[in-house]
C-alpha cells in the first residue's frame, strides 16, 4: 500500500488510519475473524477505493474521522467481494500470497466475507446519510449481479466487447464511482460536483480494470501476485482475449476450447493473446477511459487534491502491478 | 408452507405473494440465480418470518403491497443465511432435499447467498424507513457474529447454557424480533406497541430455536428433513447436549469427543442425549420462552391477528417438523 502512495504522505497517513479502523472492528470480534482480517491486510493492495473516498471529500468540508470510517466501510465491501470471489474462482493465490479460502478453507472464507459485508453495512447505517446507504445497497446488488454474469459467461468464446464492458462496469467501475460519490456527498459537495466526481470515478475504474486485465497477460506474476493468464485459465475471457479473437485465424479459439481441460493448451492461448494485437487494443481502450477521467479532473476546483488525482490517474495507467 | 398455515387462508394467500415477489426478482436476473431460487422454494419452509411481518403490521395501518415486499426482504435475508450456513456446515441436505451447496457446489451457493443478501438490502433501501434499514444492517452483522461464534464453539464440550442462549438469540431470535419490528414500524404502530411486538418476536424465536434443537434428537428425519443428531455430528452442541452433559457420568463426554472422527460414537452420543434428561430440560426452557411470548400476546389490542399469533405460538411449541 505504502509503495503506491509514497509521494502522498498525508493520504498514506489517513489510509493507515482506515486500516486500523478495520483491524479494530475485527479485533472486537471472534478470534477467527481477527486472524483472517489481519491476514488479509498482510497482503493488502493499494487501498485505492478508500483513498478515493478521502480525496473526493477534500472538495467539500470533510469531518475527518467520519470520512475515515466511511472509507473503511468501502474498503470492507471491496475485501468482502475479494474473499468471496476467491471461493467462486477456487483461487489459490491473491496478491502473491495464499488466498483466505486456500489457507483456511471455503467455509471460513464464506463467514469472513459475510462478516465484512455485514460490518460494512453496519458502519454505513451508523454513519452515512440516507442517500449513501441506498446507493451502497444497490451497488452490492450490482456487484453480485456482475459476479454472477462473469460466472455464467465462463468459457463462452463469443463474449462481446459490450458484455465485457458491462461486466467490469458492475464489478469495478461502480465501486470506484461509489467511493467518489460517498466522499463527495458526505463532505457536503454541491450536486454538480458530486456528479462530476462520480463520473470521474467510473471512468477511472473502467481504465483500471482494463489495465488489470492486460497485466494478467503481460506480467510474470512476481509483481501482480498471480500467475500470468490466470483469468484465462479460469475461463474468464477479458478484453485482450475478446479483441484477439476478432483477428483470430482459428488457433486461439481452438486453444481456448481445449484449454478448459488441458493446461498446456491454456498456456498456449495465453501466449497467443500476449503476443497478439488484443493487448494494444485493450491498452487503447484503457487510455480512452483514463483520458476521459483526466478531462473530468481538469474541471475540478483548483485544490491540491486535483493534482493528486491527476498523478494517480497516470500512475494507474502506467503501473506494472 | 401451506400445511403450517392451513387454518389461515388470508395469511397463506399473502405468503404466496411474498414468494412470487422473490421469484419475480430472481427471474429478472441471471438464469443461474433463477434456477437456484426456484429450487430453494421447492423445499420451502414455513415462511414464519414473513408471516410475522404481515401479522405484526395488522396492529397498525399497513399498506399491503409495501408490507409484502418488506416481508419478502426479510425472507430473502433468512434464505441467504441458510444457503451460506449449508456451505459452512458442508450440509448435504436441507428440509429433506439436497442443499444448494451439495447440488450446485459451494461456489454457486456463495454467489446465490450474496445475491439474496444484496437483493434484501436493495429492497429495504427502496422501501423501508431509515429505522428499519439501520436495524437490518445491524441485524445482519449480529447474525454473522452468531454464525462465527457457532463455528468457533464447534466440538467444545464445556459450552455453557448462557453461551448457547446468546448464540441462538443472535441467530434466530434477533431475526424473529426484526420481523415483528419491521411490520409494526412500517405500518405506523405507536412506539410502545412496536416494542411489545419486538419483544414478543424475540421470545417466540428463542422458543422456536430450542424446539428445533430438540427435534434434531427426537425426530427420525423424515419430518424435519435432516438426519437425527445432525447438529451433534457437526460438532454443534445445542441445549439438549449442554444440559445432558450436566448429569453425565462421563459416557456422553467420551462419545462426543470420539464422535468427531468416529460416526458410531456420534450416533451413540445422539442416543444418550435423546434418552436423557436434557430433552425435558430443553423443553421446559422452550415452554418458558413461549409462555413469555403468550403473555406479551395477551397485552396486544384485541384484533383477529392476536388470536392467530396465539395459535401459531402453541403450534410452534407442539410441532413435530
């Protein structure tokens, strides 16, 4: 987490407080939850979503403690979806370390995910205005819907770009948008500014997820923390695959079909995608979304947080992990 | 469901509408959710919780359509906990038919449970007053906490009566109380009546769960839909076990300890509990809670719903399934 936010000491200080808020909540609960949550933080990601809550709130008049707890709720929702995703995908690894479901079994992972969901709702119910509570409830429904359609789409070769975009909109961009929305609303930003920040979050989220899906092919796994082509070998066909299939001479489709049961075929499909034009096409799409986000950022009031957002957007586009 | 509500045609008509509301929501979603939810209703229980929402609302001025949707939300929350519980317990059977996790695997069960949680929150966010939304969020947190402590307590011989009561309070009585609370608040009952109905629900829930735990020992499984002693063989020691251990000469403790890995020892422990005084002690406790509920019912305004509640309370105490 600290590595990504190196240049922003104030923000990383607040993010540590977000983490402590979650750990404190977990500590007051069962030892099983406490251990699991501590373990999850050992492989903590960039904490982007809570950072966006905090950054968006700087365009209003934030109550700092309140914002930190709302940021914690958003991060807990994200953690809950990761924990349950790893069960659904039977993922052995998350961010370079063993996933909770691999380490403690799917049963504990179900419980801990439910605990995170529930704690998120309890925090929000106590803290947030009506509007955010409602937005959060609908968001959770939407994220689950996207997970379900991702599951249903598995191994389907003719997934369209549109269907892919709809899926990542529900899975990633909606939560990014909510993080910005919550930060803006809860710090009393006027309506037009709330809406600008929310749209910014959406575009940033789309760009972020496409880059994530590219990195799954172009990285060796040491940096991303999961083996290359891991989505593909799970039957999840992301934008690089969908685009590569458009100019396929039949070899990729064949490798993907056989890849369901044959590891070598899956590896071959991964190599075809990594070497093909799908990567460049996907990168262009990520750049378009990031560009849209930056144009929105340029419309924000000239505060230091605007510069931070600009830097973060570029960092997310050029990142290698 | 219809069997239990045979004598109450109006209520069973409304409960069918509750079921249709849930099925309709599921139908608009992914085929995987639709199938799973339809399957869950094939082995539908008594639909007690939505019935309590509807019954409590009759002491106010209910908007019927609104109440049916709130009842649906409460039932979806209950269904979500059952689906995830079956993963946690690796339960092969639920209400006499194969459980969702056994039928479709734990991954689908995680997804469908999450979908049910999320849909419940989305319904409540749209419909219910602030107060119920908040109560619901805290309740979900509490139910998860109870599940976690049940999981943590597994195979612990020296569970106290107090710890058992706290566990079922969080797991069952809190949701019964919420069903009454939601029905009362949303139909505009005055504060004192809301509180009376909520306390009534709590006592009824405690009595209900203790009877459930007794039936696990005294029924052959054809009626309850699960094999006798199934909690015990999962390492969940309920009131009959806790009480039986108090007058144990060492045989039960030994059988329970060996029962963890030895099926015959678990069967022997089940027989010792079923034949011992723990059953009678547990029944006395269930009667005390039901009695408390009936005393609260007697304080309700003299409406037809009061008589229905009185009959249902007695039915729940004397039921064999």
